[in-house]
């Protein structure tokens, strides 16, 4: 990238950036960094201005994660079990950071979206699978965002059809300006709107001491008799907080914002800001729901986010209920922004279409058509009388849980590909932690799939699944450790000059050689995903048909 070259007589190295709109000044919502700005920003004020210009990708992806589905999941946890599951949020903080730090690194260093990297490094099957999987899952997720919009506007007394159409128009129009900066300003304004949960929290006034205790002391409420139900809710919290679309969105958004490796520390600060906002918001939702329904006949009887707003009004007054409904509406819209954009970026990346918010409609017709088509289709489905909206919501949570391990596996493999990341590849600690996370996600995915296929699954069966996956994980870890000790010791990673290192064009990279163990693992993953997805879809169709 030319922004990394200090001598104008030296030609810029060729990079893999696919869209020339991804090269140029960083024009963020809160500031600008010129392409030819090579000066080291030393003063605190200068560094703060740089941070303001960079802020966006991490904040938006995290706040977008607290969407309509999150309101339902965290609300259900609070209404049914109080604040006893708050500890899950603390455990998810390092998972969120490690996952999203890896994708922002991939975006800044490669200039190529997540789906395209999978296609080029792992072949057409996995490339097509990742895009089709993302497209279908995001389409269903968009429907849940519009369900959230109808619940919020229904509580506020607004007409359903007009509200859905207006929301869809706003979501589409905000991206159709041909200006990245204008879109990001709208998105960050919506992020600020998520802070409406703060006054709701103080109006409802949960017990802060109890929340602090439950945040750090793990408890499984209900005992062994409710283990199956609680485990499914925990899986829902994981799937809501760590979603596949986040990986695709942040990597492409970092690229579209033109962030390069020399701004990595600022982007990491942006990510931590987003994580803080999402965890505080999730904890507030659990606390609000717990305090609202504690000691009432509706405790343990969650219905939907609209029921939460009604309960909040009865407990803390009309103002609290209205603010909560507006926060739900805000969350649904920003979730729709992020999910639609992640899909349009991925499809544009793989199909070679122009795909940038810096371009007008004429300059990226396919990109904007995918974005608008997804939003319009989701809005139309919600307005169809008799649509199985509850089943669609269940389907989104289930498929996201099933598919999340595969997304994490590819992320880990890409971040260990030296041709892709060069001096930015993972270190051993990151690899060990991410491998452990993948093991946990696979276990949760298997439990979720089993629970969908066998609704009456027992606590004993869940414990058996966890034990079997644990044994398999220990054996896999032992095998990997043995290989490291007996194999040829690799040269240490040379990190020098990494701030100016960018991935060369994809066509110049040699295809990775798949070791036997990796081939077996990828084959097992492919088989599991195909079988699990088919079985889950069949189950959902049977439920829809009343069988």
C-alpha cells in the first residue's frame, strides 16, 4: 500500500486488494487520515484524533451483535433465571476479542474478504459453502431483526406494515448514499442509541451487588433437573454473542475503511470499546429482565421482547417501557445494517463484483442489489400473514450454533497461513486458546444439534456428549503436542517490518499443502456439517408442517 511507503521514488508493492475503492484516505465518521500522512502521531491529542478516525469497525460489529435476537436471548435468561447466568458474558470476553482481533488482522494485512480467502486457500467447495451458508443464515437473521422491529413498534402503538416498510427504507437508503462516511455516521449514531438501556437500567434498578456476584461466580440454575434447558440457553447466549456474520463483516469493513497494519493498535482499541459496550448492554438486559419479573407470576415464563417491554412498564413505569422499546428498535436496525452488509461484501468478494460503500449505486450495482434485496425480502416475509416467525427465530439460533465451529476453524487456519499473514501469523498462545475455543464450540454445536433432533434429551445424555467431546479434544491435543515435539522445529517467526507488510496478490501465492491429519479433520468437519444441517432443516420443516 502506498500509505506505507515513505520514499516516493520506490514503487509500491503489489497487494491483493480486490477493489481500488479500498485504497485511499480513511474517511471515518469522526475524522480523516490522508493517504499520504506518514507522520508519527506523537502527542496525546494527535493519537486521540487518530483513534476517532479509526473507530467504527469494532464498535459497529459488537453493538450490531446486541440485536433483536440478543434482546430475546438475554431477556429470556433474566426473566427465567434472574442474573445467575451473567458469568457466561465474562467467559465470552476473551473469545470475542481473540476471534475479532484475528479477522481485523486478516482484513488490514490482506485487503481481501473472509469468504474470498477461504475460496482461494481451501478450494471451491469450502468457498461456496461459506458464502451459501452465510447468505442463508444471514437472510434468516434479517427476518429476526424485522421481527424485533414489529415487536418494538407494536408496543409503541405504531402500525405494523408502515413501520416495517419505513424501517426497510431507512436501512436501504443509509447505505445507498455512495459515501462511506455518511453510512458510518448513521451506524455510530445507532450505536449511541444502544445506550438507552442505561436509563432503563436505573429506572428498573436491579440489585447491583447480586449482579456483581453472579458476574464472577458461575452457577447452573435449577440443578440437574433443568440442565438440558439451561444448557440450551447457554448455547443460545454463545450463539448470540459470537455469530458467524461478525467474522465476515469486520474483515470486509476494515478493508472498506482502508485501515492498514500501521493502525492496528488503534483498531484493537476500537474493538475493546465495542466489547465493553456489548457486554455492558447484555448484562443490563439480563439485570433489567431479572428485576422486572422477580417475585411475579411471569418469572420463568418468557414470551418475547415485546413481553419484556410490557413487563418493564408495569414494574418501572411507561417511560422505562418506551425507552426499552426504542432501544430494541435501534438494535434491530443496526443489526440489519451489519448482517446485510456482511452478506453483500462476501458475495461481492467471491464473485469479483465492485463492493464498496465508497462507490455510488452505478459503480457497484450488484453489491447494492444484494444488500437491498436481502432487506426487502426479510421485510416481506415478516409481513406475510401466518409466517412461522417463531420457527424462523429458532432456526437461526440452531443453524448459527451448528455452523459457528466451522467459521472458527477456517479463521484459525487462515491466521496460521504464512503466505497470507507473513509476520502477522498467530503465536503459540493465540493458537492454543483458539483451538480450545473451537473444541468448546464443537461440543456446544453437537449438544444443540442433538437437542433439536431429540427434544426430550436428558441431562445424562448431555453430560455424555460433553464427556465424549472432552476425550476427543484431549486426544487431539495430545496428538498435536506429540507432533510438535517429534517434528522438525520451525524457524521462529520474524516480526520485523510487519507494519508495512501486505499480502501479495492471491494468484502469486502457492496453494497450501494439506497434511494428512488436517485432511482427516476437514473431512470430518465437512461430514458433520452436512449431516447436521440436513437433519436440522428436516426437523424444522416437520415442525412447520405440524408433524
